[in-house]
C-alpha cells in the first residue's frame, strides 16, 4: 500500500544508532545461554550449541551509555505513528475501516490502516485470498446466542490463532484492528463488570477466507484476547478493554506485568523445583508483595534495597560473594540487565568476565539509578555453550547458537499441554532474537548441531515438554492465589504461555534451562514455522494454536451457559453422580423431575419435582401434567433434557408441550424401539447415497411364542435376542437355533416382567423382545453431537470381544485404533442412521459393528453415551458431552472444536460381580480403585452402588489406564489387572484386549 494512504511521517530513527562495528561486536559476541550449572560434553569434533538470551524484542541490545533507552515502537507496546512497513501487494485499499458511531483520530486511523495492510500481507505470504469487504451489508447474527472469539492485536502475532479459529469455529473468530471497533457496556446485575460488544471485525473461515464485517446489533464477545504493552499507545487501550469483563479473558495487563517480570517468574520457577533456571543475583528496589519473604530458592539470591543511593558496599559484597559462589559452576561470564515490565523488550545487556568484580559492581550501581519501585537489576551466570559431538569433521566457521521456544496451553481441567516447539539457529557470535531469525523444527535445529539421532531428539523434546508444562503449572498456581483485582478481572487468566529455553548439560544430562516467559512471541514464532507449510499447501502437523482455540471455545461454552435454567427428567444412579458436580461447576440451575422422592440428587438441585415417570405407556398424559406443574411453579426454563433411557420419549413430549428445543417425539420413539429402528432404516434406500439401509440389520419383533416361531424362519441364524427397550446389554444373548430362541424368550418373559425386576433397563416400556441377525465384526461406539441436522463432533471407541453367548461389555479403548478410512465409515454410518430416524438435535450414542461389508447398526441410544464414555471423552478431548447436550437443549450451537484431537490413549476393562466379587471386596475395592484414580494412575468409573450379584448383571465398574500410545496404555492396564487380580482364567483380560493392537 502506498505510504500516503497510511500516514505522513518520516521513518523512525534506528533504535541502536550506536551499534557501530565496535558496539555490534560487543553485542554480537554475547554468549546467549544462561544456566546454573554449565558443563561440556566430550568433544571429538564439535559444533557449539548455544541459546540466545532473549531480550523479548526483535532489536539488538545496546551497551549502557551508547544510547538512551527508547519506547517500544508499535501501538500494543508504545506510541507514535506506525512504522513504514513493507507491504508489496495488489489488494484493495478502498475498504470500510471506519466504525459507525466511533471516530478515530488521524494517528489511530493510521494504525488501523497499517494493521489492515499487515493482515493482507500475512495472508498473501501464506497463499491465502485477500479479505473481502462486506461491511456494507451488516451481519445480524443471533445476539447472545453465538460464540464470539475476539482478538485485538497485531495480525502477524495472532495469525495462527485466527486461522485455526476459522477452521474450528467458522465465522466466530474475529480480529479487531482498532479499539474503536469494540465497546464496553455495564453488565446488568454485575456491578463493576462490563460486557464487551464487537461492532466491526475481520471474521475468519475455513480455507483462510476472511471477511470485513459490520455487526448490527453488535456481537457479544464470549472470549477476549488482547495484545498488551507497557507504553501509552494502543496497548493501554487494549488493557482497559480487557479489564473487568464478564466474558473469559485470555490476558490482562495485570497478569502480563507478572509474567514478563523476569525476576518474579524466575523465582516462581525456581521454587517450583522441576524447572531449571540460571543462577541469579537480584537487587530489587521496593519489591512487590509477591517477591517479599518466602522460602529461599536454589541458585537465586534476592537482595531487597530500601534506596537506590549509598549501596556501594552492599552491592560489592553481594556481587563478590555471587561471583565466587559454587552456584555459577564453570561459568566464565556473567550478564547484567534490568528486570521489570517497563524494560520489556528494551533493556541493555552487559556481559563481563566473571573475574571483573569492579566492572560488574560499577554496572550494577549505574543501573540502580534507573530503577523505579518494583524493578530489579539482575546478575546472571552465562553458560559456556554445550559442545555436541559432530559426525565427521566439524563444519568450518563459527559455532552455532540455538534458541528453543515452546508454546504451552491450558487445557481441560486446567492441565498444561505442550503445543509446539520451534527453534532458531544462527552464528554464536551474532545474537538471536524473536522476529529476527527464521524458525525451524527441533529436529532440524539439533541436526545442524550434530544431534540427529531420533531417540536423542525425542529425549530432548520430552524434557522441554516437562519443563514447559511445569512452568505453566507454576503460573496457574500463582494466579489461583490472586484476587480478581490482581488478575485484572474475575475472568482474567493466562491460557497460554511462551517459554524460551537454553539447552545445557547438568550432571552429564542435556537439560533445558528456562530463560524467559512471554505472552505472544513464541506463539508468533510457531505461527511463522507453520506458515512455511501453508505457503506450500503441504500437510503440516497440528497447529500450535489448536489447543488455544479449543480452550477459547470451552471457555465460551461455559460463559454462554452460566445461569441457564434446565429441567432434567430422571436423575439416574450412581454412574451419573458427575452431573451434579458438573452443573455446579458450569453454573447451571437444574430443576429435577424424579420418581424416587428420596433420591440423593433432590438436595443438589434448585427445584425438585417428585413425579412418577416409570409408567411410559402414559408418557403423553404425563407430559401434559408436567407442563402444568412447570407453569404453576413459574419456572423460566431455557431448556429441558434427559440422559436416562427410560425418560427420553417423555422428555421430547414435554419439550413439545413447553415449546423448548428437542428432537421430535416420533424420532425418539423410533430410536428407542430397536426393531422399529432397524426396520425403518431398511426402508431408507435414498437418495442420497450411501443410504441408511446399507447399515441396517434384518430383525423381527417378538411379543409372543408365535412371533418367535415366525422369526426363526425369517432371520438367519445364529442371531441375537434382546429386549426391545433394554439397556446395558441385560438379557442380550446369542442364539444358534430355534430351540434356543424359544428357551431364551420364555426365560426373559418370566424373569423380567416389569421395572421392579431390574430397575433402569427400560422394563417400564414392557418386556417385548426382538431377534436380529448376528453380524461378524468388531464392535464400536460412536458418540455424536448434532445441531440442526449438522454433525458437529464424533468420537469413536473400540470394544473388546464379549463373553459369548452374553454381550456384556468387557473392554474398550479410545481413540479408535482403526485406520482413518474405517473410522470415517463408522462416523458417517452413525450420522446417516440418526438422520434417517429424524434425530437432528442432541447428543447420541450409536453402537455399530465394522464388517467386511462396512458398518452395521446394532442400536441407537438417543442420549449421551453411558458408562465411562463421557469421562473418557472429557479426559482425552476436553469435550464435555453433558455440556454439549445442555447447550443443544437450550437451542445453542455447542461450542466445540471441529476436529478435536485426542491427547493420549485410554484402554479400560469392565469388572463384573459374577467374576470379581472377591477382588472387588479386597485388592480392587472401591476405595482402593478410587485412591489410584485420585493419584492419576487409573481412570475409575463406578457404575453400580452395591456389590450384589444377580443373574442378569451389568458391569460394576470400569478401570482404565492412559498412555501416550495404544500399546503403552494396553500394557499398563494388563499389568494392573494382573496385580489386582482382575485378570484370571475365567476372565482373560489379555484376550479382551487382543483387538487393541
């Protein structure tokens, strides 16, 4: 874009005008890695491996006295007009960047135009199309009912998040290029807090499509992330917009001040114990409360100063003791620098030989004069570069410097997760800085330095992962103890973190040493690396921003659902205890309809309505009566739902009476009665093709002995007999001939006549049965989330072989071990079967078998998957099916990632009272398994309350182990089952896990 369209100003002078050859040599020869115990690997012919000391900015440092420090350029961390920029391109300039009702001054307007051009340049370099301006036709949307992920900041910094958001939640990831596009309005009923409204933004969509949109009415932000800075420019405006919002906020000025205070974070990590940091001596002037007192940290000496003058004797004593201390190990140099929010990205770095006590003392005293309250002067050990063996002859020329940069994210349950690692490589005599060196993968960077073996690189990656995740865990623990004011708002928190590492040798082991924490620089570096692949249209690994966007969506879902009032039909048993804890955590207001007046959940809900819902032949009448009760009590409901098999049709009828969202009652009836499901789908021949009929299995309903006799001549044997409305595989049996069919029908007819004979398996609907063809293949569950007839998410799990002739579940694993094509076949089959039955909105569990002819339907459960499924999906994918079901019930599109990625593997086995009564009362007692679960050693899901064996049994509990691979999880579980006595000759766990290879 021509500069005249942006602003009229001369380019700013270079910040380091004094960086002549002499000063450049001083800065460029700085050894860049800092650690507490430097060491050296045996050197045959070696290339130097060295990490840069990050000044958190792209500029080179200037020696003290060469030039006064200047304000950081850029609106998110400084002031003034935008830099000239270099944006060669042919995009349109006549776009509507003005926001109605908000006027920008000339300088603010220049920044808005600058950032629009920067966005177009970023898109151009990534091979993506230009932004289309459709602001002349405002978007209306669904105010208050849609996810709105809003970012205010530099497009180049957040591009990876923006593009990933366009994929995960199309049209809901918004980039605001100006604070004027946003408005804060007081939140009703929440004094001191505000709602953030978006009037204009660039929206992101799959394929990198972007649109400049106006929103009338404005969209309400459900998640806000802003670029922040210490200067008086747009960074301060962004900080003010982010403060005290009702919506989740991924950053605040208050938290940024803490995170980017090098001394504070270094002490935090040192106290954490599992993250190595450089040996440091700190002189701090009137330190903040978080730095006062506390336990001493290894390798970190903190000296509190009451004043900045007259400290010569103290400084000389402390520096002398530090330079001679064992904490410095073999370090030959020390670095002296300033620490504090004001110095972010601006400070000078001074390197001196360790023996020059006087020079170091003089520099410290000079820097003390520049301090303000809560700032510090740091003296750090500088590690000699580790020497790695290089195959053959070492390359000629200087050694290599390497920066390791990690992005780590908060995930479900506030668990840290390493998202991506990138590196920069350059000459060791020239400093590496963010934005001034090209990013590379860890494998490529270490290969340049002679460390190319896959196993060795994997070890380094694992250590970086452990240290980065420990760093975020320490930050999250710190934030948990802060007040809302200290965090910058009740909803403000850190959701991702950049960690810069040095790689050194400690105890003959390569060890990552944490140098700095930052908010966005590492994220931008990861995005730049991913941009290399995007420009080539090549398939790349998962984006660094993927877990960040998933966290944004998860937080948005909680925000949208907070305070929603839902009517829940049927409480369920002990296996559904998680519902009440989750409802409290999400801020849901539940009103419960339950047959048992003494149910424990009656004390855990806002309203309890005792009503007999077990007689399902009267569901239509009961729905009308319940609707009258709801109106009489004045309940203002947002939704109504159920996860209990017996109550699904009643729930659909009640929703119809109350005008609440739900799948049609006819669809629920069709899915509830198993033979009707199969026979209906057999008639669904399409188009479109493939039709649901391809997945249906021939069957016959059975209500009398005559029906049995008729069925054995119509359904190929062997077959499967089951209850029409059954659950939990109770009464399901393989039958091989006509006599077995008659025998099993007679037995079930006598033993299971009504609800009292076996509560909770659907006998309130009667005890009719069906005979269906037995199909060979592996069994799988597919849990689906549908909204408006569109598939939002699907999770596939594999089941182990059952103990024929019964079909009680024995084992399972997640995610599926199937090939991608087979997994897709199962998902599409489940989706088509749901649509074929008219199930358009809800969370559904579909059981299928994968045969040589493709997936075949076992049955559809028109509710959330039972047993362990909700827990496993939440653990592996961070997606809560319960929350998704509640959102659908409220008519809200669930805020789910489009392509959720599993973060590990789970393999589990069911325990049965008929097989494990003794061990469940001893080695594998409920208390023992719960203790193992609390220690993170197993996933324990209790399905029954008491140990009472019966002829028709359901699993008592599920015990599972996690692993980074399916094989690892499987082996862990097998060892656990052998140790606890769950495995045995009559319950061969190894056989049940044999499918999971």
